[in-house]
């Protein structure tokens, strides 16, 4: 299972572009002795205040080294921090293996700051286990440079109780943005609550807006990341939709400085009818904030119409240091397979993990997207089925389409810069009725283009 702090780190990310450092080890080529003594360093060690997670981490490291006596692991508390990450890359101070957000590989690959691990993934049988729909995030020119370990997509989270109070059918959540607008208006008019809560700060406004644009069939950047596409019709229509919901329908409430945590708390308090978030937020809503499980609904990320345009896909990948030798890359991939994928290939490990989850009074079986192939993931779900304690009925709107929904990667170049620029755009359209969405996006495009060209 992926550490929760990795999910939170993704929410809070602010990536900073840094200088190019490229000193490839050429790790994917040449012969490698799998039994040669090798030492690697790994980050993401839990801090002492998280005793249970730290014990599990240390136990896993010890068990791995016992099973692979030629591999020595040094651990550290180094975690991905978007404020310092590029400086660590430039300074060569990253551990051999580190978990980072999906926003990072594109720039690292372009700057040749990651080793090509394609051949070693193939030779170790790992490449065939990965979900092909996720691989574009870690691929360049048909080569693989990192390993996805955790994947999420956006969903429409809705308050079933407020739906009922507004005369809406909680078993039929909105699937299009037109339906979201109508439902938000009804919730506000019938209950006085905010119909739809939108994130606007900490780059999360731009993150959520980008997902809205994807559902409208648009993109934020060109495929090569060299130009913005903020003046494209789907982007303008998306911003116009928010303006209409804010100023015509008055269904966006009065709080226009939400981040992911803020809108979650107000949603849990019954102040917000709908929000864009990850399906995993269901756990926080129920366990941390005390919502009744029966009141939380999870639907598909809304689309422009009945055709599925797509949903923003994010998560975490394990990167390997560009300084790693071929032997170290092999050892790193063995560690990743052992630490991140063993629950999906070993029934005993899967069952032990869910027992530990249940002992901690957490939830098992929240639907989502897998970094692994569908067949392997389905087998894992069958193993843990007796322990699932999440009501599937509340996720029907999401699970109906999640396997068919096109997965769209985050903007390929300086995604966090794009999100930051869009934070401002979304805030302005919510606080200034005179703003022209097309003109606002045109100005934002010029600013973003200058950053993308650097």
C-alpha cells in the first residue's frame, strides 16, 4: 500500500524548474552480475512519530536484505519536496530510489536526469506487469524511465443527503458538466448550501481546472509541452462554465480560497454538495471527519457530453538516480518489486497487509486505478474480497466507467507552473464579475508560454 503522505504531498506540490544535470550511467546497457555485492540508498523512511509505519518500513527493508544478501540498503527520511527537489537533483543528493509525483518525470526525462530502465524492467519480468495506460507518464521515445506505484484519477464526490434534500436522485449522480451545473443550482436553491466547491489555491485550483478541461476535451499544453493551449475553445468554455455557475446561478458559495483540505472539510460538514477530488478522500470523510458512509457518493469525473473525453491521472512513481550503476539499477528494481508490488503477486502478503489495515481501523477496498495490469489487479481484489469494508454501492457512478475512461497525463512541461497560473485565473473569475474568460486566458497563455520556452 502507498503511504498516505505521498497522496498529501501530491496535493501540496509546487515544482520548481532547475538547471540541467545529465550524467547518465548508461545503466540499461551492458552486462550486469545479479549476484554482485551492491549498495543502494532509499528514501521515504517514515519519521519516528509514525511508529507503526516506521516499524513496517524497517521490517520490510530487513526482510528484503535477508532475501537478497548481496544487496545492502541505506535508508533516509528524504521525501519528495517540490520546493527543494530540483536543487537535490542538480546537486546529486537524491537517494538511489525515491517516490515522486507524476508531475516530475516529464521534465526529468527531457533533461536526461533519469536512467533508461526499459531493458532491465523487461529482463526482470516487471514491464509486463505494469498498466499500459499509465506508462506514458514515465515514457519517452518508447523507453521507460520510472516505475508507477500509485495511480489516481479525479472523481465527482457528492453528498447523497443533500442530493435527496434538493430533490435529486442520489443513485444517479451527474456525469456531464451540464448536469453538474443543474444539480449545483438545485442544491443551492433548495438547501442554501454551496452546490459545487472548487479548489483555487496551492496549485490545486489549476490542478482541478485542468481535470475539468480534460473532461471538456481540451488540453492545457501542446503534446511536446512547448506551447500552452489556454486559448483553445474547451479551456475557454470551462472557465465560462465556472463564471456562469458563480455569477448567474450563484451555486459556488462564498468561499473562493479553497485548497483540497479546505473543501474536504466543508464538504464533510455538509456545507458543499459536490466537489472534484480523489476517490480515496472517502476514507478521510468517513474516518477523520465523521460523515456517514451512506451520505458519501463517488461518481465519474464529469465530461462535456456522453462521450468519455478523459480524466486527469496522477500519482506517484519511483525514480532511480541517474548516478546509479547498472548493478544498482537492478537492485533498485528488485526493491521496488518487493516493496510495492509483492502484495499483488503474493496472496499471503496481500492478506497480511489488509489485516494490518483493518487493525488500524482503516478501510479496505476503495475503488481506484491500478499501476498494474488488470488481470493481476483483479486477482489481488479477489484475495482481499473477504476483508473489503467499503460499501460498493456508494461508488457505482465511478466504477461504472473507470475502466473505460481515457487516462490523460498531467501537462508534460512545468505542470506545477501551469497549475499556479491557473489558480490565479480561477480565483479571478470567481471574484470579479467583469472578467472576460477568453481575455483572461489569453493573458495567462502569454505568461505561461514564456515559462514553457525556457
